[in-house]
C-alpha cells in the first residue's frame, strides 16, 4: 500500500508494490484526492521501489489519466528508475495539459517543483 505524507507545501507518495496498471490508476486518483483535501498543488511520487515495467499501452493510459485527473491543478514530479524511464507518460500527460515531470532523483523533483532550498531563500530575504 502506498504511503501518503503531507509535507507542508507538497504531498509525498512512496510506492513499494509491484507494478500494475490498476495500482497506478488508483494512486493517481488518491494523489488528487489527498491534494484537494489538504489544499496542496504539488506532489512527488517516488516509484523507485516499485518492481515491474509498464508496457507502452499502459504508459499511454497512465499519461491520459494523469492529465484527466490532475490536469494543470497539481504539479507532480514522478521519481522513477532510469532503467525503466522512457518519458512516454510525461509526454502524453503534458501534451494534454498536465504539469508532470519524470525525474530520477528526489533532488531533481524538489528543484522542478521549486521546493529546493526554500528555507535558505527565506532566510536570505530577511
């Protein structure tokens, strides 16, 4: 079962299950539900512990569902193993108006979501 953790400015989701299309479609809906409930507009989904590799049709379906459910409302970074990343999900979702970026590290995700060094920037403006 995925772990959902509200971290102030964003939702962090950790997925350690084996891949299935049903699982990812459920996670997409749950991310949207958690973000709406917590009034969040940014999310990081860590898929690096997920075993398995989606086929091309599944990747297309996931991208369509990210765009349909999250749209431009939720900016989401998905952290995935480089060995299974081909950016199809990102391309399909972004071409349909979603704010999704597939990255390989938490640091890249934080930077893309503009969450990196947030406390440092706040201190320098004082």
